[in-house]
């Protein structure tokens, strides 16, 4: 996270007339300016923290999706990977949505798209799992095709996320 650079502040002129009044005004102006600067700094940190939290959750969910997708040795291996990872992926989706909260509008738009892709992938993986259990090869093929499209969409979204948040 890069440090927040605040604009340089200039002192008020100290004209001898109404020194006490100007002194109070100066204290008030500096107090308000200081509070505003602190708010901006904390807001920037909160936003950066949210972006980092979103990135961490996105990385975690990507690993779990890859674990399920790569389990192609057998239908049993796929089902086991799906059963093991699906609850964790659902929890990651909740974290993704939570981390979107304080993002800037541009980052939030990308994050919402990525979260939507993850949700669509989960639906696709569930469809593949149901088709595997039903031993419906045609449905497995259709669900895999749709899920692969969503996975490619997520890859693009992650690239956009990383580029806009300095990780790319």
C-alpha cells in the first residue's frame, strides 16, 4: 500500500488586528482540516484494506476452483473435490461480497463482475456434479462447456482486477 500524501497546507497570515479571533479561526480551520485529512487517510487505508481483502479472497477461491476442476482422474475424485471445496467456495463468495463494501466505484464494478463469475462457476460445478451422479454424459459435457466459459471470464476479470489494483 502506498502512503497517502496530503496536500501541503499554508498557514493563515498573522495580521495583528483581531489576533484572538484569528487565533480561534486558525484553530478551528486546522482542526477541521486535520479531521478531514485524517478521514481521507483512513478512508484510503480502508479502501486499500478492502481491496487487499478482496484480492486475498479471490486468490483463495481461485485455488479451490482449480482444485475441483483439476480433479479429473475419476468421477469419484471429482465428486470428492467438489464435496470438499464447495462449502469453502461458498464461504469465499460471502467474503468476496463483504470485501466489496468500501471499494471505489471502479474497483467495485470489477469486483462485482468477478464475484458474479465465481457464483456462475459454482453453479456450473454443481451442475457437473449432478450430471456425474446421474451418469448423464451429455449433461456433463454441456455443464463443463458452460463452466469453462465462466472460468475464462473469471480469468479476464482477475486480470482486470489485478491491473486496476496494482497487482498486474
